[in-house]
C-alpha cells in the first residue's frame, strides 16, 4: 500500500503570510518619508532594521528549533510580527518605525527556519519538491505584499495595510496554536555553527548561495535605476519586477525536484552559469533585449533558489536542520545587503558595464569555490534521515 504523504500546505501558507508582511513595507517607504518628514538615510535605516534583525535571528535563534522549541519560535515570531505591524499603525517617530521593523524582522527570522525544518523532516523522500513549493509560496507572498499594501493605502490611507496585516498575523497565530511542529531528530548540539561551517558540503552550499544572492542584491538595488536611465516608463519597470517572479512561483518545485534527483550542485552549476551570463549582459544590451534576458534569468533563479536549500538540507545532520537553513538565510540577507550597497556606489562611479560585469565575475568565483568544495553534492542526493 502506498504511503500517504504528509499535508504540508499549512506550512507553505504560513511561509507566504510571513513574506506578505515582509515585502509590503517597501512599497510604502516613500510615503512614510513624505508623511513624517524623514530623510532618505533615515528611511534606509527603517528598511535595513528588519533585514539586520532577520540576520541575527537566523544565525543565533534558528538552532533552537532543532532543540525542540520550533512551536515556541513560530508562535513568538508571529506574535512579534503582529505587535510590530500594530505598532506601525500608531508610529510617528523614527525610533518607533525602527522598533516595529525590528520586531517584524525578528518574527520572520525565527519563523522561517523553524517551518523549513518541519517541511524537510516531515517528508524527507520529497525534500526537493517540497522546498521548491515552499519557495513558490515565499516568493508569491513577497510579490503579493506590495500589491496589497499599495491597494489598501490608496483606498483607506497609509495606516490601513499595517492594521490589516496585524489582524492577519493574529488570526494565523490562533490557527497555528494547534499545529504539531515537532519533526525529525531533536538534539542540543554544542557549537553547531562551527560544525556546520567546517563541513565541506556546507561550505559548497554557502558559496553557491553567495553567488546567487550577489546577483539578487544587485538586481534589487539597480534594476529600476537601470531601466529608467535607459528611458523605460515607471509602469514598465514595475511590470518587469512583477513578471520576474512569475517563473519562480511556477518552476521552483521543478527546480527543487531536479536538485534532489540529479544532485543540487550539478543543478545550481548550470543555473548560476546562466544567471551570470544574464547578469553580464545587463551591462551592454539595449532596453528591449534586457527584458527578454531578465525572463531567462528568472527561469535560472527558479532552479538556483530551491537548489541551494536542498544542498544545505542534504549537507546538514538531521538534528541540525533548522540551524543549517537559518545559516543559509542569514548568508543570503547579508550578501544581498552588502552587494546592493556596493553596487549602487559602483553604478554611480563607473557605470552599468563595470557593475554588472563585476557582479558576473564574483558569481563565477564563488561558483568555482562551490564546485571545489562540493563534490559530494554533485551526484544524486541522499535523503536526510527522519526520526
């Protein structure tokens, strides 16, 4: 008799809800600046606060899910995110907006690794496809968030999106209280980050992640500037940013499945090579060609994103799943943030040719490092052990 697969849809939806709130505030930063008289640098601090706290949470708190505290992490993370959203309904001072973002970043950083641990451990035979589906919900929520926020702000005012999202978080918190979030082997492993970073397969997976998030950070920081400087209308910029995510929503499950069946390093090698070629071309092609190339880039990223998650899952002992996924998420946040800052400076000083050629070169260097360290991830992936 065929074994029944566990129902992971509630965990995918939870991932989408967390991304919904995380992406929504970016749409409203300009209006927040104008309404409360903040400077551009102060608005940047508001945006960075959530990313910084998310990084800290994933590095230092994710391991708690491996020690049997996944349920507490998800509940406290949702509660923190709800409080942060509610705070923005009443915030007027800069420190209040920053504190609210810190709470939201803390919530996302604690919920994400804990939920991914459940997804990996509950159905280890299908870890690739499941991580791909989760990535689809993650990206979908991040795209829907700005649309929801913009619509609610236009109809009901600036505070409305935050109030609605706070209610959504509280409703989800009530729902997940009944969830069983225990899965796989749970253990208190000392010096877990040192152990993970000393593992050659983990080093390979993280190097591949650096290559991926280098182009993600550059794309997020410079794409709209690039298109507008080349004469594109604002609506076209927004349309391309939205369309870039469509292949990732559709193809990520296929990418995750391919990574598990063929070996994650083999899959991400080809997808990162394709993404690097696309990134290089952004520095030289005309506007109409850039739009077509960006579609190919999106397809490549649909394989890289779940491929990296599968690589980390298969490089991590079963009692360290959440710590490994948290480390992956933290590296992604750090690399995307740093490359966005560097990319803006290089774009201003040296132009698009230098910034995108340099980005492609960095991607190839880290891909080469990943191949050197990741021989065990080249073949068909071994299924992680379950409890």
